[in-house]
C-alpha cells in the first residue's frame, strides 16, 4: 500500500493506494466512524453491483454497519433534485452531526455525495472510495464538490475535504473500457500541465499499470491542492481543457460525452488556441492529439467550436468580457491567461481555416 498526504493545515488527510484495499476499507474508515459504528454509504447502481460484496464484507470484518443509498448512474443525476433526494434519505436515516458518509463510486457520486455531506447539518464527516479511473486520479482528491444546473456544470458547490481517500485500482477491472478512456484524459492532462516524464510514458501507449499512474496523478494533485486549496492560483492549472470541455458537456445536455471525452476535446482546442495566439510552442497541439488518439480519445469537436462561445459566458471562470483559459507553454508547463471572447473567437476562426 502506498500513502500520500494532502498537507492542508486544518484539513490534512491521507490517500491510500493499493490493489485489494477495498477489502480493508472498513478498517481504514473506522477511526472516522460515529461511536455506534454505523455509517451511510452513497453509491450508484453499477458500482453497487460490482463492489457491494467486497465493501459489505470489509465493513462486517471491521465490526461496522452501513445503510446504503443507491442512486441511478449518470451525470444527469449530479443534480439538485438528486441532492434533495439524498437529504430526504439522510433525514429518514437520522444521520446526525457525528455521522460519516462514504462515497463509493465515480466522480458523479463523489461530487454529489461530497456536497450533501458538506451541507447536511452544516457538515458531516465524509470519505471517498473512488471506483473509476477518473475519480482515482482526480475527482476524489482535493475537496471540490458540486451539482450541475441546467445553466452549467458544477455551478452549485463547495470546497469540502474528505477525511480519507481509499483507492483500490483492482476495482477498475469491472469498469467499462469507455470509462477507462475517459479517465485517461485526466491522466494525460496531468502530463500536459506538469510532468513531461508522465507524458513521455503515455506516448508509449496504454500500459494497464494503473497503480503507478494513479500514484503520480494523486501526488501532483495533492501537492497543488496543499498549496492552493481554494483554486485561487496554481490549482487553476488543473482546469486545462475544462473550460471548453464543460461548454461541450453543457452544449450536449450532459449526455453525449463522458467528462474525460469532453476534456480531451477541450484540451485539443485549448492547445490549438494557444498555438494560434503564439502562446504555446508549435507542435504541442499535435503531440497532445497523438497521445489522446493513442489512448482512444477523439480530438476533433464534431460541431463548430464557435457554437461553444455562449456557454463560456456562464463558466465559473468567466467575467470582464472573457474567461481565464489554461494554456500550455510547452508539454509539462501550463499557465492561466485571462482571454477575451474576441480573442477566443479569432483563434477559433483561424483554427477552422488552418
Ligand atoms: P461516473 O461517476 O458517472 O462513473 C462513470 C460510470 O462508471 C458510471 O456509469 C458508473 O456507474 C460506472 N462505474 C463506476 N465505477 C465502476 C466500477 N468499478 N465498475 C463498473 N462500473 C463502474 O463518472 P466519472 O467519470 O467517474 O466522474 C465524472 C464526474 O466527475 C463529472 O461530473 C465531473 O465533473 C466530475 N469531476 C470532479 C472533479 C473534482 O475535483 N471534484 C474532477 C474531475 C471530474
Ligand atoms: N479537477 C480540478 C480540480 O480539482 O481543481
């Protein structure tokens, strides 16, 4: 088992990574449980089918009991009505302030459940057991929680750190190939913004060695989050590809694309915009395209990217006639730049002509 620590002054917590850890999840979460040893777990129907037995046995072995809230799967359930449904279940289960809520699942479950835990009785303890590659490399770490509104992605949310993150890469064995590809987009993001070495490894194609990749992504993310928990500076770099990606998700009604697929398209657009504006080294967009394609991800937005512009205005990072775009100077190095909608429009028109 490997252990990383998110070194936040007041909300320090560990990330445990290792094959088979789901079987010991009960032991790991026990220190955070209420005295009656009863926890609430929030999961989705697919995850419950894949992980119920192991999760439930690990809790019995640790002398804990649980009540499970099993939600339908899918991004459209990261919504206000689903949040209200969770609150209703918490009330019926008499979840009290000393309670522990465990998110067992992907980023949708983690984001929704984290927001519910952050706001129920002004905050109850929360732990993450991520079961998608995307959640294991990114969303379970760092404490961003949210629900979507019809107006845009993640518009209602909080920063609320978990007490513990338990990552068991063996849970990925039941994850559909499309979800693995979606998670790889976030892995490629880490290489693109921060680690030329990781990017080089990814250039050799899919390896199946998820433990190493997960460890490297969580290491990068935990260091960044420890320095900038509230997304006021360095953490913004983790949004590379996300401004356009969120616009693509919204444009398609949160149905057509997996989050990582939209981020892959968004990263390609951002790299292209950067190159067109002379801010990104020539060739970077092509390197990014090659790696994304190698890992089974599409790189060409099938519509006209100009249609994404209206969605950018409701992005959390927009204001003053523009939006803060994350751009690459080269592979492994990123920066934030306030970019006007006129500049973005011009760059997208140039890209379409090229
Ligand atoms: P997801 O939670 O919808 O999971 C994808 C699918 O995989 C679902 O159908 C789920 O039921 C299934 N699944 C999960 N684990 C499984 C397993 N082990 N075996 C079989 N099936 C399994 O999607 P996701 O890609 O994990 O997360 C996407 C969400 O994460 C988006 O809403 C995105 O905004 C959010 N996100 C949040 C952060 C953050 O920092 N909080 C970062 C990145 C992304
Ligand atoms: N996924 C971006 C962040 O956590 O900041």
